[in-house]
């Protein structure tokens, strides 16, 4: 039986009817159409489903939608403003840190979370910050360079 939850996503209040076993990924994608959150492994290995929940990056495939009740969520759709792309998004484009793009939303949200806490991270800190996000295309260096350029 569905239950109603209330939460804030990208600074907007939502009331959503969810199944008890529905994941946060599925709720975002299928109930709200926020398809920027990607579904990869669905077992917590790849990080493609990363969103920021109350300031912390989480694998949304491992979070039940009901656990997001009362929480504040940021998805990739929340980063762009009327001024345009977020500086991290711009840096990923400018540094060539995107190839197929499947990892990119999660990678950018993990990077944002890192930079919010540590605005000028070292390469080692960047690599640790994105260690939960797998990329099959870029070899990671351009991603690290992009995050480093925003830090500067
Ligand atoms: S889809 Fe969630 S970690 Fe891979
Ligand atoms: S750009 Fe393809 S998986 Fe990262």
C-alpha cells in the first residue's frame, strides 16, 4: 500500500505517494521524472545514482523513498540556475571530463559535496571524494582536473 511522504528536492517541496519497497532512485525517475539520476548497478557499487541528501552524497539505489521523508535532496537537475550551469558542470565540459555521460551526474554531485566541505582539495582528496563513483570512459584524470580547476 502506498504511503505519502513529504520532502524537499532542489529547493522545491514535494508530496509523493510511494510503495514501501520503492527506492529513492525509482521515485525520482519514475514518480517525478528527474531522470538525471542514473540507474546503473542498483546495488551500491557504481555511484551513478548519487544524490545529495541533507548535505551528504548517497547512493539513491540503497535508500528507500520512505527514508527520504522529511529530507532535503539535491539532484543534478538542481545545480543549474537562471545564470546557467553550475561551475562544476562548466568545468566538466571545459576539461573534457565527460564522454558517455552516464557517470557524470553522480560524479558531479560527489564533487559538489566535496567542494562544499573542502573548497580547495588536493588531488588525493579529490580522488577519495569521487572514489564511490565509477567511470568506464575517462580514466578519471580529466575529472580530477575539472574538480581541481573549480577548487582554484
Ligand atoms: S545504481 Fe546505485 S550505486 Fe550503482
Ligand atoms: S563518461 Fe562514461 S562512464 Fe564516465
